[in-house]
């Protein structure tokens, strides 16, 4: 049987009946007519019951199996070759950049002949995706996981942090982590705490458009990330994504002040409450923010996470029993996304009061996203303070969640964890160093 | 005993000891020195254990009871008068606007002598707060509730909808609802469904700065809301708040496409996925969007809500047991804020599958806020579809929550409720009528 990379189940059966392999030109009978095109491999995370043909026009068309009658091979194609030319041996003196793959849209490469997408793993493949890489750094690619980012857990955060620590010890100049965008912000926040004080840049990078589209943002994001990881004078954990819809600038967001705010745009990520950390254009860094930590310095990562933290968003007539359920589910700490300055209704307040008893922690953030919680303005806020709820200034709720997991994972007691959570570890709340956007 | 409006418990005891009344000049001994000033009434929703003095400089100072030693009355003041001059009898032919008070920062007036804040209830008081009101409409103020908006429930939504229906029957030209900003967006969405097809404008209006500050946004927001309620050619449910930080323009957001996105700014509210409905400047309406419904037409409100809906925001390592807890708490429908295009991890997916069994409903929205969910791009989305999860396009999760409560409250079966939820009732998802922002 031929190569049917990326196809699954019914699609494989359908294609095998026709004796088709990737690269063959197929003539397919559908409910609505005949389609002729070259069979291309499927994107690894794609939906299963489609086959994809590259038409003569260059466009790919996805055909749902349910509408297909039959297929025949019109022309045997060459098996597409993924052997890209080897990159030139990088010049001595270039910075060393470790590129860790975790999965997601970014970690893929396009075959320009078939439009197919495969994980980009080897140095040669990265080179064919972004030839300029070898001019700016000696890249060392390594696949750590290959999973959709909604399935990333705190255990993965720990492994990533440990791997970065090893890279630092090995003298790597910077690390790039390719990651699905869904939970990119959570992982970035997690690493910002686990790797607080890291002496090199650690850049998490994603893509919103898969590499099988001409509009893919993957190459530019990778290029900018590698540049900054290898050459920037600052250190710390950042998220790199497109600055706008144009394919010319990449922005670096602080790892714990960033949020995916759009489901599909290439500039989906935004910095919340702080200016960008840096902006990269095709000629290099065009803007570098104030107050970023310099490279170097001592570094003692704290890489553990405790999953016993829950996050609840408050809403009108929310059942207070959800708070009790979080406790029953093992939560030692609870992050509440309150309304406005950080409020909940009376029923939920009672439940938070009960949750706090027994030494558990409740922290208040706001579902407004922008701005600072303040429990001193209205009576509800004061009652929350009296109930033991701790306001978290202008910390994002997602950052608060991850920080609580980290603090609990690296503390010997709840009280010590609480102290960590309300301390500024690495710019996650606004201090003098990170001026607040008006 | 003297008038101590707005003070509570310990503050009342402390002031009674000194024989003080509002308006008296007090000399107060504190831990750190002596303060002299005029005792002003307290804002009704303020924190309890403070007393507030207006200093000679005009500034108010709040003194925490815990730091106070004693007080004595230096000078008996006049009791401040809240009798404002009566508004001129409105000219015949002005539109009739009903102003319904529910509480919150907006529903308050300032006494310029003492800086005190009281609920604005009477026609005379509204006139003293915004004298121009009587030039643009015959306003008919009515207090329905006086509660902080985090305590507003679906039962209040029903009462508001019924009251608006009565106003329509009575021939009122427009309704303004003053409301705390915390849950203003939820109430607006609720009324947009309950009052779908309403033949007059219904404007929900709030304020971010209480009227005891010179920077209060309450007067301008009230003025613009009354103008639009009485005079705009369009109908429907809208939220009116400042367009920017400057005190000169008020923007009207569609009631089910609006979100409080900042905890404290005067322009905290944003339209999501659609352009503004209208913008008001001091000389009238400066912009009116396309596709707004005209005044008039048949109107049959459906005013019931069923509280058996829960909202859960997904996050890494979320305990699947929260889904089961929502079911146990009586939820017939669940709104999930997934990551990215609408994803959750495998554990939560299993729980959603179980929730759906037995005829319950699960709807997917995105925590990204902007953009559209799409369960057809990645394998996770397809698995969710197979599990029975229903994607809600670009509907805000808050709107989805409220819409599900409304649909369940006005349907004879779960299936009919589901049909309502996935139908476009009044522009809550993007259709041709409401062009999507790029």
C-alpha cells in the first residue's frame, strides 16, 4: 500500500480501494461532479474524514468522504521528497539557540510541491521552512512533545522548565519553544514563574495559520523568535506573535501579561496592562521596552506545580455549590474572576467564606481583564476582605491560576504559598518597573 | 439625634457620642493629629467604618474609625438642603422618557455644599444633576430597586422587562435604566432577548466614577441616554457609556455585544465583533450604525428566565468534576468558555459527553472574547461535535449564558430551547445585518 501520511480510518480505506498514494493525481467522483488533483498529505491535527487534493490552480480542496462516490488514479506521482537541502554549516560565532517543539500549528513544515504539512523536526527541515535561520543562529531543534496545546498540563510545564535549566547549564544562548496557541499564555506564565531569573531569553512562539496556507505566520514568528533568543540583550520569558495582520513585524509580550484575545487573527495575542516588551522587524529589533532584565545573573529555578487550584468565573445567579465542588475536587486555592473591581453576589460570598475556613486560599481577579481589582471602594469588596478573600491587583486571572499552582508546588505550607502569590515574582503585577498603560 | 445619613453601626455610635450631625464642623483627634472639617453624608454603597469630612480646601477626607480618638462639634452647621429648584415645566411636544433606577454609582446625586451623595429619585433632583434633561424630554423617574449590580438576578431582569412592556403600552417614547456597571452587560443581554422587537429605545446606563468626584461620568451618560431614548429613530436595547476618557462623547453598544473590559476607566465598555450602534456628542447623534431596527412594529416580550444554566471557563488541568457539579447543581445547560477556537482537554471532553446524555445541552464559546469558535478545524473540535457540543459562532459567553436562561425560561422543552439558542434572535451573532469588525 502507498504512503497515506496523515490520513485516518475511513479515508485510508477509501484511498486504498483506489490504490492511491500521496503524490498521485486522482480523479474523484463526488455528489456534485468530478474533481481532479494531486493527493496531498493531511495536516496531523486535522479533521479525519476528508481527503485533500491540490488542484492545478494551486489551491487545495478538502473533500468530505460522505460526498465521495469513487476515485481512480490518473497518474502515479513521485512520492514527494522531504529531503531539503542541508543548511550551510553555520558560521562560527553565531549564537546557539535551542528550539523545543511541543506541537501545534507552528511546529510544522510545508512541502511546496504538494502543499503537505509535516512536523518540522530536523535542522534541514527548519532550514527549508525558514532559510534565514542559519544566518542568525546555530539552531538545535528538539521535539519534546507533539500535542495540541489544550492538552498541555502542569506536568509538561515542569518538563519544559527542567529542559531550559539544562540548556542554560549547557551554555545555550537562548531557547525557543514552539507551542499551540490555545494555552500558550498559560504555559508562558507558568515558565515565567518556574524560570524566574533565567539568564537567557526563553521565547514561546505559536502560529495562527497552519503552514499549508500562504498566509501562514509561522515562518516570520520563528525567525523573530530565534533572532531574539540568540541576540537580544534582555532575558526572561516572552510570547512572540504577529504585531498586526501584516506579515512584517513580530511583537514580544511579557510571559505573564499576555492573553489570546482573538480566536483566529494572526495578531490574536495582546499585552494586558503593560507595554510590549519588544518589537522585531525584518532588520532586527525596532523597539525594546524599559526595565527588562539583562542577560546573566544567578538562576535557581523552582519547577514544581500543584494542580490543586481551581478557577471560577462569577456570573449572575451562579450556584454557590460550584465553590464547594472545587473544594471537594481537591482545590487548596481558588481564583475567582469577579465582576468589575472584584465582586460576587451574596450567595457566592458565603461559599467563599466557607472555602477559606480550613486554611484554603481565595484570590480575587476581574473578568474585565483590563484594570485593577480594588476591594476597598464598595461594601461588597469590604465584605470579601473580611471573608478572607485576597485581591490580586492587576494580575490576569490566567496568570493568577498558574502562579497559585506554582506557589503551592514550591512551598512547604499554605501560608508560605500565600506569601509567594502576593509577592511580585517577575512583573506579573504592575510595579514601578512596569509602568501601567493608561 | 442628628441626621447621619449613610453612616452605619460604629460610625453612628462614634458620631452620636460627639452629638454630631451632618453639616456640622467637627474637630477630630486621630492617631496622627487633629482634623477639622464639615461632616458630609456617606455614599450609600461605601465602606462602613469611615467618617468623611470636607476640608476647607474643598477636598473630602475619609477617616478610618480605628484611628480616631474623639470628636467635638466646633460649629453647628445648617442641615444641608437637598431641595433643588424645580425644573421648568417641560414644553409640550417633548418626548416622554421613563428613567428606571436599579442602583449603582450612576443613580446618585451630589450636594455641592457638602459633597454628599444621595440616590437621585425625584424629578427635581434629576434636574439639579443634569439641568439640560428637561429641555430634551419629559422625564418620569422611578426607583425599581436600589442594589449593587453584582446582586442583580434573573428575577430582576423579568421585573425590568415587564415594566418596560407596561411603558410601551402606556405610550412612553423611550426608557432609560440606570444600573451598576458590574453586571450591566449581563442585564443588557437579558433584556435584548426578553424585549426582542421592542418598538422603542431601551438604554441601560451606568457610571464608573461616583458623582462625588468632579470626574464623574454620570451626568453626561444620563443626558445622552435620555436624548437617545426620547429622540433616536431606532429601537432596541443598548448600553450607553463614555466613548473615551474625555467627557464629551457617549457611545451606544448593542445590548448583547457589549462587555465591561476595564475595572475602572470611564470608557470601560467595548462592543465586541460589531461596530458601535451610535455615538452621541453634545450637539446630538454624531453617528448611527447601519441595520438598526426602526421604531414601532409588533412586540410580544418573552420575559421569563430559567436559572438552570452554568458557565465554566476551561483552563489547563481543570477538574472534570466541576462539570458534574454543575449538573448536580441543577444545570440543564452549560456554557463552556473553551480555549482558542473552542477547545477543552480530554478529561473535560469526557465530562461534557456525560453531561449531554440525558438531554442536557452544552454550548461552546471562546475565552478569547474576540473572534468566532470553529469546531471543524482541529481534531479536538470534531470530537466535541461528536460529543454533542454545540458551537455558538461569535456569541459572547456572557450573552450565551443569559440567552440559554431566557430560552429555557420561554420554551416548553429542551429541544425547543436549543432551537432558540442557536437561532439569531436579535443580532447576538454576526449575520449580514451586523458586519463583523476585521
